[in-house]
């Protein structure tokens, strides 16, 4: 299976791109369902938009693990590194370009999502191909991923009043659309 890692990772990138795009609209499509809020963006904040990468990558990691990941001791560590890379790239690229240009462009925000996903899967591919040996045990990587999921749920319903979590369209925060 490891010889097909690039194929699996390309499928993961496509899967993440499609599911992440659908999750962008899921909250509105469900009429503001609290269940949809856990997995989808409840507003246009950068913090909420990182969920659009996180959950599809985790779901695809579960699919990969069932198909071939058990054969790789560092599977969950590599997946965690990929996920963290994507999650960090979204705000770094967003705040860099808006800081330099002083403007925001929806088309570039969408591009950032795909750049972050591509970088995450590219890193994972390279680490799998090099038989990357991770010091972090698999169980610890899984715990960190679960803590990230719990953190996303917490900040969706009880977001800190920081620009990272503020909807730039209406100035609200989180599921309950609270004002500052």
C-alpha cells in the first residue's frame, strides 16, 4: 500500500477540497443546526474557516488508517503534523496577504484553503515516503487530534472575543452570534 501513498494523498486533497467546500455552506443549509455548527463554519471568521480543513482531513485520515495506516507506526503522528501544517498556514497566509495589501479578496481566501490543504498533504506524502520516525506515540497524536476537535467545538459555542474568531461581515462571534 505504501507505494500508492501519493495516490492516496491526492485523493485526500480532493476529498478535503470538496468536503471543506460543502462544509462552508452546511450550517446555512441546515438552518443553523447546532450539530452542523460543530463541523462547519458558523460565520466568516478565520477561526471558523480552519474547521473546513480540520474535519475533512481527520475524516480522510480515518479512511486511510482503515485501508493502510495500521501498517505505518508513525501514521497518526504524520497525520497530526499534516493537519497542524494546514491549520497554521490558513491564518499565516491570510494575515500576511491582508497585512501587506490592506485588502481582502474572497477568491484569494478560497485559494488559501486549497494551498493549505495541498501543503498539508504534500508534507504527509513526503513523510510517509521517507518512513518518518516520530517520537510521539500514536495514542498521543490521536489525543491531540481529539483535543483539537474538542477545542473547535468549545470555540464554536463559546468563542473568545478576538479578531481570529470575529465574523468580519457582521462583527459577531460563534454559534450564538454574540456581539463584543
